[in-house]
C-alpha cells in the first residue's frame, strides 16, 4: 500500500511538472501571469454579481419575498459607493452625500431666474486651465481660443468633454477678451496646461412658466443665460448617482473619509497633505462610481414603514392599477354618469391607509359639507375613488405657490371648509406682506421670487413638503400650490416669442380653413326643388325601379320613400354623379339578387348629406319596421335620421372620385348589408340609414361569463370613400366610461382590424376578405371578453402568472361596475332608433342582472355561472370587500333606473331578500 502511494505521488509530481512545462511552452512563459490574475478576475465577477437594481424616490415596489402582497412607495434612498479615480486608486464606502458633480449645473436640471422656472437644455463649459509655467486662466470652450485635448480621454463621457486633470493645448489669439487671467502670464507663448476646474459657463434654458405673485407677471428672460444668474433647484441629488457616473470627491472629504474609516490614525486632518498617485494635489480629483450599495425606506399601502431595506429585497412594480392608492395620496369621489352635477357634489380627501387585498381605502375627507368643518375618516371602496386631478403630486414635481386670490375663489366654490380658509389667509398674508424683519415685501426682490418656486420633497399628515428655491423647506396644503405643467403654456409661449406664436396661430387658422373647405367638398348640398330635365333620366329611372325592388326584398317595403330620393335630385346629372344610361345599365348588370343594390349614384350623395330628405305633402311616411314591432326588434333594419350619429358631420368622408370607384363602393356596401342580414348573430343589432349609406350603428350584447354580461354596448360606424381599401371608422358611445383597455372614454376603439393598433396577417384589415360583421364579432369576442385586462398592450405576457391573474380579477370587478353605470346611462339616454331595444333588452335581462349583482355581493367572482341552486360556500372570497361596498351603493340606483323605464323589480327584490 505504501509503495502504491509512493508511486502515485511520484507519478503525480511527474505529471504536474510535465503539465507545467507544457503550459509554459504553450503560453510562452505567460502562465504565471494568467494564474496570478485569476484571483483578481474572480473578484471582478463577484462585483458584477453584486450589481444592484437602482431605486429612486417615488418608485413603486413590492417585497421580493411576497410579490403578490401590498405595494409601497420609496420615500428615502441611502447610497454608499466605491470610487476609482483616473489614476487607479480606489476609495470604498463613500456616502453619496459627499459627492459633487463635475459641473454644478447639468442638462435637465431645473433653474430659476427671477419669477421664471426653466429646464436646462444645453451647456457651454467654462474651464480653468493651469498652464505649465504656473499661470492660470478661465475661458469659455466656444470662445476664440482653440482648445485641443492632448491627453487620452479617461472619461469617455460625451457630457463631459473637459474634466479636471485633463491635459490641453490652448492656442490664444493675439487679443482675447474671453480669457480671464487669474495669474498674469510671463510671456505670450504659454500654450499647454492642465484643466483644474470645470463649470457651466453659458446655459441655454427652456423657460417653463412664471410664478404669478399678487396678480403680476413678468416677461421671460433670454434663453441664453450666464450660469451666475441662475439659481439651481434640485432635490435628492444624493440619490441620483448610478454605476459608471463620474463625480468629484472634494479633498477635505477624502481625508475625512480616511480618518473616519480608520485608514489614518493619530494625526490631525490637513488639507496640505498631497494625495498619493495624484501629480497635482491642488486639482479637484474626479472618480468613477464602480460599486453602489443602497438602503431603501418604503411607505407601504397599509400606512406602515420599513427602513433600511436592502435593494435586492425589493422588486420594482411596473404595472399599477388606477385603483391602487398610497398613504397621503389626495383622492376624490368618482363621479358617476347618472350624477347631474358631480363637480360640486364630489368630496376630496387624503388616504390614510389601504387594504390592497380587499380593495378598501381609509380616507380622511377634507371638504365634507354634510359635516360642517369637521374632518371625518371613512373606509370606502377603492372603486369609488380616483386620484385628485388637481392635487396629483409626485416627489420631485416642480410647483408654484398659488395666489391668495385664487384660493379664495376656490373657497367660494366650496372646495374646502372655512377653518382651512382662515389658515390659508393668515399664512398667505404673513408670507406676502412682511419678511422676518417686518419690512414691506410688495417690492419683489429675487428672494421673494425664490420663495414661490420649489420642488415636492415629501408628504406628511395630509400636507405636502416643498423645498423652495431659497433652500428652505415648508409644509403646504395641496391647494396652496400647483404643478408647473398646469401653467398656461400659451401665455408662456407668447412672452417668449410673440412672432412664432402669431405664425403658429396663422398656421392653425389656415388648417382650420382647409378643413372647412374640405368638409364643404365632402358633403354635397343637393337642391331638391329644381329638376333640370326629368325626361333625360328615363333609363336611369328604370334602373332605379329595379334597384328599389331588390332593396325592398332585402329591407322590407320602403318603396316610395326610396324612389322619392331620385325624383328630388337636381342639377346637372353628370355633375352630381347621377349615372348616364350606359353606367346605369352597367350598374344593373354587376349585381344580382344575392348582392342587392339600392338607388344610383345620386342617391349615394343624398344619403351622404346630413340634411334630412324633404317629403311631398301627399307622400306616405313609412316608419321603420322595428318601430312598428318593438317586441320583435329586428336584428337588421333601415331607418331614417342620423342626427345623433358620431360621424353625422361628415368627418372622415371624402368625394367618390370616379364612376368606377363609386360603383365599387356601392357594390361593397351592399355586399356588407347582405352579409349582415344573413349572418348577424342574435346578440348583435344593426341599423343602416336611408339618408346616409355610409353610416351604420350597432348594438352588441355582452357575452355571459364576462364582466360585460347582459350589458348593451353601442358603436357608430362610418364607411370612408376608400372603403374597402381602408377599414371602417368605429366610435364607441362610452358615456364617459372606460370599460375596456380597447375602448376609451373619448370613444376611440383600439383594434388591429381597424388599423388603430398594430397587427399582422389576419389580425389587420384585408380589403378582399374583411367585413363589417367581422369587426362586430371581434368587438364582441375579442374586446368584450372574460379577461379584458390582458387586452392591454404587453399584458398578454402575464397570462397565467400570479401577478397578471391578480390584476385581472381587480380589473373585472371595476369593469362590471362601469358596465352597470353604462346600463343606467343607456336607460336614461337611449340612442336614436334603439330606444325600444334598450327598453326591451333590459326588461328581459333585468332578472339576470339583479341576480348577478346579488351573487357578487355575496362573494361570487365576476362572470361566475350563478343560479338559484348555488350556495354562498361555493363562491365565498371570490370578490373583494371594496367591490361589494361599491356594488351595494350602485344596486339601488340600478333598480331605480329599471323601474323608471317600466320594469317591475318588486318581485325580484322580494325574492332576493
């Protein structure tokens, strides 16, 4: 055994020596260098793995250990860094509060001049150069002097072309006024030197707004400013450092850090001690941040705080629901569409705490007139709140102090109570009238202006902490300030450049005239009182008779009302687009009974006009069939009158340029009509218009299993002149509600098949195969689906993930609440030609809707297949407490809306009780 071990050891030694010789031969004697640097490489890998995710003030975060739990907002960032200077020396664990920028002002900073606040867009550096002979001068980098960098660029940072320690060559002109000699030169041939200081010289500022003090406004200063005339306005500068940033650590801070960390002991701190590896100790030393360590303070939704959290213990939250709130957020009651005057009735307050799971919010109301001046706290549903649009402040927002006169005007509107007003007046008077010495401040100085411009740095106890340009910090109420982005931009622009503003206004006016002219072209004004030569249209009238009979078979007996449209067409037939005999024959031949066509091209124009067609005295008025039999409301029908249609003004319409285009447009429209009449499903209703062939209106019933079940959703459709080469235009009648990511409050419909969103293949409009029916089915199945949350762009990646499903449940709850509000809106204001449908629809669906509401209030999840046989245990904990609270408030309003429209809900209510 010993022999074997000995042989093995000797063999191993032999192999090792041979391997070493092989490595030496392979790497040319560099093996030692490779192995010696291995440890350093491993250290660099460890540093890379310790890379931290940066967080900023105001970021929304959650715990990495509980990503589905409550969220929080970053309220403080503590940052320590490791630095490495351009000479390779490292300093560890330096507080970011001790760091300075290479320049005092950077691009993107807020600056103040007089009463004006602006943002820096460009900077021209002013550098101080110490020449090799000991003379020193300060010069602008865009002056007549030619500055050439002769040392390697150590920074490789485009925003700092010059930096302390950089070797430069300066070619001075014979007489240079831009050079300020700090030390007189000994001769005129001093060209090479070292940059010892860099700062902002000239600054180009984009002026954002002016603080209005006591009703006065001041003209904007020039955009190009000397940096000495500007006051820097910044907050949280210590938290804005990132890995790779270049900075300056003052000499005194270097020694302070050395003594505090124990690197130097038993000696007094002296600024005269030269720095090792720094050839010019009188220069500022620049360093790059090579490592960061962050401690985070977080304010959680429930009102608690966590201090000093490691950055790796937190995750950023990139998707925030509109019904997520945080402590000290200012909120107001959501106005519902059935409110007649929501502006005065809505209360506003400040959030005290949030239960993110149950969707409830504890609010301290600040203007509850029902309780006088008493401020009360109440737990309400998150779904009945919105962030206050006027008091929506974030950390770092630039603000102006509000004028006292405006605050008093708000008081007249009962925006807050009398006790608050008295405090505002006292505060405002003391602030505006006298300073600390009791002197009159009506003659405004620079310090007066600086005290009216600031940045939001915190929120506490319903107040906002603002750091003013003077450097002082104070608490203010939300109505005592306003964000800079709420400043009247037109006023600022006119002060900055009246000439450009006038030119812009002229362009706008020209565009407006062009639009008016285009609208005049788009909509032809037909004169129904004159007929030039009726005999010349005999063959066309024969064709009209054929078209009328075909249309009657499709739409019912409309006979004389259709023909009358032709008898009243006037003017030159060719000018109005009335087909000649050859065209009329062609129009007759290109269509069959399966592709019905009504009227000739003149009728197209009659139907494209917004003016209703006049009738003769002896003409019988034929009502739409749907109005005759409301209990059998037809799926597809033709009606007369488009006064409330979104596209009635001809927006988006153009002129059919040629007979071929007109015939193609006519043929496609009637193909669409035929498809709709034949294949439209029972949950979609369509109306076309006798007087506007380019317009349609559709009602879609929400599908079961979705948050839109039993609802009715109305869409206005316009077929452009280029149809089908261009998709139809669709407008959603929202009633001011956002019920779906694809359906906006403005009525915009975002859908690939309409080319209002990106798509490919069969997702986008195909002129050869796409139809109006396909659009309607897409709206019903793809938009009004069971999980609309994932319709939002990019959210499809969250399907099946816990975060996505959690957010989807919340979205469905709010979507159903808005669907109920939409029902009340339709019952109160049904669209024209759909009055009977709205009435009959909700009369038939009332039971299902109320049963669903009752099941949801007992805990059933949205879209659950409820029924009388279901028990509470089968769907308990399916919906949040906040949703139940809000639904209980909407339920009696919904019942009242049904009852007002003749629906007897008493039996159903008795059954539910």
